[in-house]
């Protein structure tokens, strides 16, 4: 289009040269050349506008057509300061992935005292992840089952409030896109920079963040090792200041150095917290007060690691299998 306009101008100038001054011709050519940039800018922004309008429409459709995950019974107001002790009680837990679906957990009962460290282990498909998901209210729980935090039945609260009461370190590190390092560590901005940097130094990744440009720099996860990513997720959990910490096989895909740091944090920084962890490497069971052994969606064993290893138990068989 620009070439066509330039051609037309030059034809007119040649035909009517006596009627156009050199200054006018130069101004016309400059305006035509800049017109291409303006046109490209308009097209680019128009495309972005159409994309944004489509995204807004999809979000509105999702909000209108997707049912609220909270049941009618899950509307009780959340007491101020609840779950501040970290006492977790599970009573006759029966849970499924869909309402009325086949249970993936059956008759699971646990009493996890405040400040205790509990490891969950079992073979693949035994129900470890389902138990963790139940604590986060990601599964549908039978009306006769109870999960309590500090004596309060969490099945009566909105599910979002339950998830906000715990800190989670997932198996696969997750970060917010287009967000700086500070925003990924403290999404709600409730911690000072001094506190954030102190936690990062404790986890031996303060220098890593500095090399990336500091807390205000975008978080480029591709520049981090798997262990460093997991340590950043652990830092997020430390900065959340929650009394209940859930670790979903947090050390399954990391190096030994990072695993040692995680174990040290559990012993020292989470000393007053209730830690519930899916255990991948049974060599770390010495860090736990109690072990829950799952199998077929049921709780097979519940005791201290030493007591389970001292008898013919499923845990001992898993231990021997991992040592062979």
C-alpha cells in the first residue's frame, strides 16, 4: 500500500511539477513512509483487542456455566485465627473424585498432633496423593466423614478458606507467569524484603536470586535447576507463616544437596509446625514422628518409624525393597 501511494505521489509530481514545491513533495513522502508504521501499530493493537475480547468472553462463559465447587453446606464463616495450632484430625474418611463416585479412600482415621511430623508412604496407587488432596478439599468427602483443623470441621467451610489455611510444596514446582520473584514468593505481599532475603539465604539460594537481578526481576524458571525451583517453593511455604505444611513428594526429583536442605528446614524452621509429607525416599523417615502406610485407599499402618521397622510390617517391606 505504501509503495502504491509513493508511486501515485511521484506521478503527480512529474505531471504537475510546476504546482508542487520541493518542500511539499518531501513532506508528502515522509508522511507516507510514517503511515506504514502507524498502520502496523493499528493492526497490532486491533489484533490484541480482538484477542482480549475473546479472552473476556471465555472467562464470562466459564463463570456463568461452571458450578461453584462449594456445596450448600460449605458456607460457615471461618473463625479468626483458626488452624493456629496445627492439630489435624481425620475421622472415617471416605472420599471420591466426583460426588457419588467410586471411593478412592475408605475408612481412614488419623490424629495428627500439633507440631508433629508425619510421613505418608505406600506403593503406587495406594492413596497417598488422594489423602493429601482430601486435606486440600480437592476430593468429595462422604457426609459421614470428618476432617478437622484444631477441632473445627473443614467440610463446613468454603474450600478456598481451607486451602488458604495451609502451605503446600508441590511435587512439580509452580510459579506465576509474568510476575517478579517477590510476587512468586509472597503473592499477597505480607512480608518485608529483609524477611524474604533472610529466608532465601537460609536455603542457600540468595545468591541465585541476586544473579537474576533481585526480587523485582522477572522469575525465569528456565535458568534454575530442579532443586533450586523446589527450594523457591519451600521458601514460599516458609514465608506463608502457616501452622500446617503439606509436602507432596517435594524431594523426589532433586539432588541430594537440596534434599538435605529440605530435611534441615523441616527440623529447624518448621519445628513448631505440623508437617504432613508424602515420602519418596524412605531413608528420610528418621525426620518423622509417625508414618502412615497407605494401601488400596486404606490406612494399613500408623506408628513411629522405629516401631514399624521392628516388626513384620508393610513399611518394613517397603524399606527393604528400597534398600535392595
